[in-house]
């Protein structure tokens, strides 16, 4: 399974991890020094959710949290909202 959002195509991005030592000058130190820089991957926050497709079937897809927050997908409808039962009144024939 790839680490890519199926809606917007957001994937992992490569960057740097910077290691420092020392105490900051604002905390009465002599300053921080960089002791190492290594490559790392920034991965998207992917969630596996079930969505309802156009023809009414449900499907599991991997979607990033940003697409979930902006309502780019419609989640699967599990239950119908609460509805009152219809009560039929019987006519008393006298």
C-alpha cells in the first residue's frame, strides 16, 4: 500500500532532520550548535475510511486528514437517521 492520498495525491516529502546541542542564548546560554543533519521523510496523515461511491456501493480508501476536514469525501451512511414509526388509526365503525 502506497503512502499517497487517493483524493488529492498528497505523498511523502523528503527533508532534513537537524540535531542540535547547547543552550539557547535567550536562556542565558552560549547558543545552540548544529551537530548533525540527516535526511528524513515527512509522511501525510492518512486515514482509512469507508466512503459511498456514486452507484451506492461502499469502498475503503486512504484519505489525508486535510481532505477529511474540508469535506472532500462523503463518508459511508451506516444507519438512517431516527424516524418515528407510523401509527395507523383504525376507524371505529358504529
